[in-house]
């Protein structure tokens, strides 16, 4: 009896707690580098040498550290956004120290929706003003950009931010307005002319006519 009660309690817990029976979709991140064979750290944890694949929490931004010993390459430090249930591959280009490459980049977001809100990796960073929004000192790597405004379809995209003295990362977020229901135009029914009516013939006049016709025939 006691065992049956414990088994019943376990079943109740499994069905009451979401996620016990249904696992969350697995999110994966593959990090590669040019040149390859570099040490890779994800969220401050050493995970192997590039290219390497790890499982991460979906819908989050993870920090990435890439270091190649020998050859005079700078350490690559950035971040990568990984959507839920997706497998993202990111290849980081390593630069030599003598190239003096900057460790952050520019992000320029353009949109047709004036005043739209701009989000970077789930965080609000500003609004579209005069058709654009620019953010400096963005970490290198792969980021999710979301642009949204009431009455418009939301823009969502993954963009790669490169060193600012190499290139400016640009996003062209065209927001489509939601269709509005057309106002019905009142219509009037066409007037139908009444059907013609026949004037009734008086019965007295009709009888008198028959009598006159009889008198003439007798003559």
C-alpha cells in the first residue's frame, strides 16, 4: 500500500511540473576560427579546439574567447546569440597583433518605421530616429537584432559584428504595416418602377354596349 502511494505521488509530480516529461529543444553552438586549432572558451569554460561544438541554453547570448598560441595572433573576444532549438555555427577571423584590429564594432540599424524600438540580444538599446540608429562599442560576434513598432510586423535577424576598423555592420529593417480592414461603403438598392396596372372597365357601360349592338343586329 505504501509503495502504491509513493508511485502515485511521483506520477502527480511528473505531470504537474512542466518540462519533466517534455525536454526543451537542444540548442548547439559550433565555434570555428581562421586559422583553426585555437583554444575555445564558451561562458568562461574551456570546451576544446576550433572547430568545436557544444550545447548551450537556447535564447541566450554566450561569451566566446578564442586564443591561438603562436603566430602572433590577438585573442578574439566576443559573444554569440543562440536561438532556442537551433544549431548556430560561427567562424571568427583571428588577426595578428601588428594589424591593430579593434576589439569592438559599429552597428547601424536602418528602418522605414520612425520611432521603432531596437533590441540587441533581447535588450533594448534605442529607437529609430531619422530612419536610423547607430550603436558603438558592440562586442564582436553574432547578435540578434529585433526592430518593432505597434501596427507593424516585427523584424528579427542575426547579424555578425566585425571590428570597427574593418567594416560597419549594417541592418536594413523594413517593417510592413499590418493590413487594416476596409470601411464598408453603404449602397442603396436600385428603385424598381411599379408594374403598370390596367384601368377596370365599368360593367354598366359594358352591358349597355352589348345591348346597343343587339339592336343594330335586329335591324
